[in-house]
């Protein structure tokens, strides 16, 4: 999960960072939400790369009621020595495609449909498929995400639903 | 409790696999005083071990050894290394199964006669019929505690069922109920009633659902006649110069190759592993694999015509609450060629948790068309389609010599192409399933493609004549008298019904036959 480094108070963070697209700010060794509600340290990836990856994750599986921190958590695993070179290359290709489409970068494309067009153009690439495939578990298997979809998770410890509404539908 | 038999004890029956076929057969033989060594590739997990978490449970129970796929079925594209969703554990896939326990319909035992010649299909009549199987079905239903059979009441319907039932009735369907399920509706056979936990697929933590893992296996062990060796992966069945099988080579839990002698060998490793084992047991005497004089070992692979329909409504359903498979529509299970296909299908409610819904609703899909569906997860209802698919000789399990498992054994390649009859039936079922939900106000419906197969059938099929199949009406191989097939791979055709009840009934019947033949000195 994401954490806010102790040194990164909201004020300090906003003072030290620069905008990366509309949703993110980046500074030395971290990426954060523009509201500074969350931040994540990165060790192996460039902060801009991680910001791009988080935006890409949201554009692949956009849920407007799910905060960026969950997308950040879903792709945090790519910030490793093994994965970083491939991710940097993949994001570079993504940015190159964005430039080809007339944007300064992927994050600079303001409309989701423009970013999705860029993704459609590379959806058969191993990079895209790796990121998409990883998100299926990386995003939807976060227990903290489940309540946002109403899903209640394990029920055995509560005795199942026999007395907790397994048949409580009322609108039929 | 467990009876340790010596590796050189050649009086034992060796059973390979401990699921619906092998687990039941092992216990039934043990109850009759027959000495049994059951070799199980997986470990032992009991209700206290089961996990109410889809991916974590999948990692605990699923058979994840490498396999490869080919053919035009969508599973080969979406899940190329995972053609089946089955279990590697003591009790086999009875840990995971939903519990639907339906008898074949009489006409389904004689598919070739009743459906006629279907181009491209290798249809054949079973050498047995509904009358022959009726008493065995009755024993199987009593063993499993099947609801709506005997004097056992049906289960209560959950939210997912209520939506399904209302839609079915609005559409004019008449055979709609909460199913014949091997899930207790009241205490039965030392197991409690269903607590509506909602994780049937992950192993029932209350033990309300029948599984061989905590019924037949421990009861067989309690007789002193059954020894279950866990994490014992069978590599090869060996035979003598006369062609009779004499034992089984397996890798034990420490990876050491062992050899267990046997009087009789019964293979029950599911429809991929069973033919794979026969093929991997090829010898100079049987160069095409054991029991394969017909050339049918591995062929006629069937997986049921499946698919799912999910629907979103403008109000909550919470389909994950309660029994995973909570009800059935049987009106379409008849054989009625006027619909454009032979055979029939059942519609059965199904629910997936959010993690598996994300993986299975439309594999590979992304973007808002997909995510707006998941956004409405709480308002979703779901059903599974299970229908008779056509046996085809070219749908088959073969050895892939380019890919080896952790023991260096060639893995199974599973080739499957949909038959036009399968496609016509699936399209009909999608249309009917979506109509069920539309009839109660669905705002969106999703004709969801098949998951990796749990109903794997037919790859060592039963036949009257040795040239047409691998085993006779007892599951005994035509070629080798003391070699039996005891799982769903012996199915001649698949019928429309979930196969477990029939696998169990055949296993009880086979145990009776083997014990009798042993007593008579014929085996």
C-alpha cells in the first residue's frame, strides 16, 4: 500500500514538487496526488514514470469512485530493480506514441479518450498486456477496494449470510 | 488409522486420484474389505484449511502444473496455460464443485440413437442406460445427501436465485427450483446445513457441501483397508510380459521415484491426467500407450457447452451472498432439434466474487465498457450455462513432448474446437439467459465466455465394442483386464447435466463389480 513519507508533509510536498499531468505531482523520489492526500516513494523508477503508470492503470480500468492511491498500489510492484528497465522502456514508448498523436506526453493528454486512443494503438504490445494483466489482480484483489464495489469478502467468520440477508432482496 | 501397505504388496488395488471417482471408489472398496492404496498428487486440506478468498484459495487448491492448449476455443486464448479449473488435493475437485447433482435423462444415454448422425461428431451410445443406473444413482444421492431426492428438502433460495426465478417465470419456464444439490438443507450424515457462506467454490468451511475430502476418504481410512498417500504424483503404470498391469511408479512427497505393486490399478486423475498417464505409460508392448488399441485414448474430449450470463439491474442483488449455485431452470434440457441443435442445456445460477468477476466477465477486456459493468457489481445477477457438447475425435489430449512438468514428464496438450452444434446451443442459451434477466428489468446483460473447464469428460470413453472406445460398461479397459478407469474420462457422451453425481454412481457400481470379480477369482 501507499504511505506518506514522514518528511513529506502536505505543505512540504506541494512546495517541493512539480505537476505531472493534472492528477499527480512528483518530486525527488516520490509521486503524490495533486491534493497531497497520498504519496508513494519510488526507488527504481523515475517519479514521472510511476505517475504515468498510475494514469495508464486508471485509463485501462477507470472507476471514478476509486481513488488514485489504489491504482498506485496496484502498480507499485513495478518499482523494483528487475522490472524498472522494462517499465521505463514501455512508458517511453507510450510517451512517444503520445507525441506522435500531438501531445507533449501521455500525461499531458487532457482527455481520457485521447489517452485511450494512444493505448488502443499499443494494446497488443507485451508492455500493455503485462500492465493490464497485472491490474486484474493488482487492482481488484485489493481487499481495501472491495467495499467500494459493495463486495463483502469472507463471510465464514460471521457465520455466513444465513442470518445476514442472503435472501433480503425486496424490489422484485 | 491409515493402513500402511508395503510397496511390494501385490494384493492391493491402487487407485490414482481421490476425487469424485477415485475417492468414492477407494472408500467403497475399503468398506468391502478390499485393501486399497490411493495415490493423490495433491495435499490434504480440510474445512478448517479452506479460505474464503478467491485468489488465495485458488493458489491453495487449483491444479497449476503446466499444460498447453490449442484449438479455436476461447479458453486457449484467454487462459492458454490453464485449460481446466480443477483441484489438486485429497478429495480432488469435490472440494471445489458447486454441488449440482442431476441424473442423466434417459435419452442422453443413447445419444447416437436419439440424435442420429451429426456431422463431425463421434457420437456413440453408452453401453448402459437409465434403468441400469437407477439403483446406483439412488445410492449416490443418499451418499451425497442430494436435496429434492429421497425425503431431503430443497435449499432456500438466495437473492441471486430470486431474480433468476422471477425472470424464468415471467418468461414462462416451469421447471425452476433451487436445484438438486449435494448441500445439506438440514443436518445430514454428520454434516451441518448450509449457512449461506457464498464460497462453495473455495471449499465449504462448514462441510455442508459433500466432498470426498471429509466423508469418503476418512471413512475409508477408518476401516484400516485404505491408505492415502498424499503428494504422490504417478508417473507410469507398468505391466508384465502377459500385458497385465503390475504396479505404479510415482514420485513421492520428497520427489523420490517409488514403485507400488498392485493387483488392480484404477485411474481417476480427471480427463487430462488419466489419458496423459496411459499415454506416458507407453512400452514396447503398448507403443501407443496403455489400453489404446482403439486409438481412442485422449480423444473425444468434452467440456460441456458452457458460458455465463450476467446482468445488471437498477437495484442491488448482492449475488455473492449464499449458495454459489442456488437454482436451476431445466426447461431447455430436453432434446428438441427444432431449436437448431441436438441435446439440451441447463441454466444454473452462479456468482463470482469481485476478484474473479474482474478476471472472468470478459477476459482481456478493458476500458469503460468493462469497468462500468464492474461498477454495478452489487446490482449484478448471474447464471451459468451447462449443455451437452459433441464428442469429436480431434478434440483430444495428447502428450506435448516439448513441455515437461516438474518431474520431467511430458505434459498434456488439450486441443478443443467448438462443434457447430455447441455454438448453436450456446447462442440459444445466451439469448434465453439474457431474456430471463430482461424480463425482470435488467439494464445491461453480458453473454460471458466459458471459463477454464471444470467438467472434463470423455478422453477414455466407455463403449460396447473395443474398437470404439477404451473401457467397457464397468470402466474396465477393453485391452487390460486389471486396469480400470474410474473418473469422468470414461463418459461416452456428456449429457446436459453436471457430471459429479454420475461419476459417483459409476464409482459405487464399479467398486461393487471389482469386489465381486476379486471374490470370484476373475481379477
